[in-house]
C-alpha cells in the first residue's frame, strides 16, 4: 500500500490520484490534512480513491497507523504540525518514504529554511528520495539536501485533454493576451498591467483578458483605468477554463515565483504561445523561447513588455506554427504518464512492485 499525505483535494491532485487508482486499483490511500483550502474557491468533488480527512484526533490516530504500516509513504506537505508528526512517526519505523514538493523560497527564505530544518529534520538526517515538482525544484532540493540520495523530477499532472480540444484562432484585427490565476504580487499582475498599457499605446489591436481574483485587483484596475480593450472575466471554476483559453491568442504568466504553475501546460495544450518567467517551474521544463513561447526574467517589466510585443507582432503563419508546437510540447504530459511516473518512482524506491 502507498500512502500519500497532502494538503487538500485540489482538482489537479484528485485527477492524478484517481488515475493512479485506475492504473493500480487498491494500491493508494491519500491522507488529506484539510477538506478545503480557504484561499481556493474550486468546487469540491469526492475522491475516487481511498482517502481520509485528518479532521479530529480519531482520524489522526488512524492516519498514524496507516503511515507506520504502509509499504511506502509520500509526504507532499510539511508546513503543518500534524504533517511533521507523521513524518517523525514514519521515520522511526525505518521503513521507506520520500518527500515530494515544489521549489521553496519565494518570501522569508531564511525563515522557511529554518522551518524545514525542524519539520523535515528526518529528511536531513537520512537518505530518503526527494521528488521535485519540476527540474527547478530538484535543483533547489539537491543544493539544500546534498547529492547522496535519489532525486526524481515528478511534476504536477492534470487532465490536459479538455484543453487540447480548444482551437484558438489568429485574428488580424485583434490579438488577446490571457492571464489566468490569482491577482497577487507573487503572480506579477502589477508588471502585466503596466506592460500591457505600454503595448496598447503602440498597438491598437491588442487586448487583455484577466481571469481570476485577488488582493491586487483594485490596484490593477487603477493602472488599467477602465481600458476598453481589457476584459475582467473574474473567477472561473476548474471545468469552465477551456472556453476562456479559446478566446485568446497568447497566455501571460508573469510570476515572480511559481513552484510549478499548472496554467503553463494548460495554455500550451490549448495551443497558446505562452510567456512565462524563469522562476516558474513549468516554464523551465516546457517552454523553449521562440518555439512555443518565451521564458523571460522574473520581476522584469521590460522583458515582459518585449515578449508581449513579439507575440503581438507574429504573422499568421508564424503564430500558427508556434501554436502547433505549443500543443505538441505537452503531448506526453498526460495523466496516464504522470501516474506511471509516480508508480515507477515508488517501485524504484522499493526495488520491487508495490503490493495492494
């Protein structure tokens, strides 16, 4: 039995864990610290895999037993006292486990590292595998934890088939940039607003569609000033995303830090040339500048403006070629392959097939 400890049942994790269950029925049980996350408005759905919500002491006792007796345990979260307790419980058994996480270190990097020293002390003291969510994460963990342990690049996977059916079109009279995500400083939306205003003053055909909510919405609206080529879509749930992608010609992901960034493979699967930063894990793994998008320096308004200008200046044949390459670049980034990589990682750590 494989046990996974994670934060809450987000739609993309449900999709991946459900696919693992489909491929190896009865081999997986997921322990969720929370039923929902306060900062996420996604509509919840019940997992199609064995699971347990750690809502009370009785559930925590059951989780401890599961963690101690499992063939393998994957810890996908550590910044919670219960998670730290379960890591210690597993470590004391001497049985195999691993940590699976995004690249750390957006703000308060020193404090965060101190927290990891405490809550991941068992990881520092041993040689358990570390699975990084993208090559950028693997590099960070190898630097922090040393090279004397196995590392695996295991990014997040979600169902891209619904985006692959999207067919955006090149429009001579309009070129629309799409932003999809939380309207926060970390996501770089202030940079996007300013870069768009500069570009719109030069190129009357460009537009901006903003999908999401967040504390920087009011500040963005002050910069954008009710521009008639800016559309505020607001929050859209998981199932509502593909039709919005179909209305754009390029995706902008100007994050100052994004451990992975699921929006990047979504945009590429939709056939949208994608602008993203060198501090976004998915961009570093999936985008080649000039081929299927642009990887730019994070926190650099000038670089964002020039990439947006390059995108809006594409001829129809060039845009169509980039669109096809974008779609092809994530053709293998499927749920089925993600589940297989997960199970292969477990089997490699155990040296054998996991039991049900």
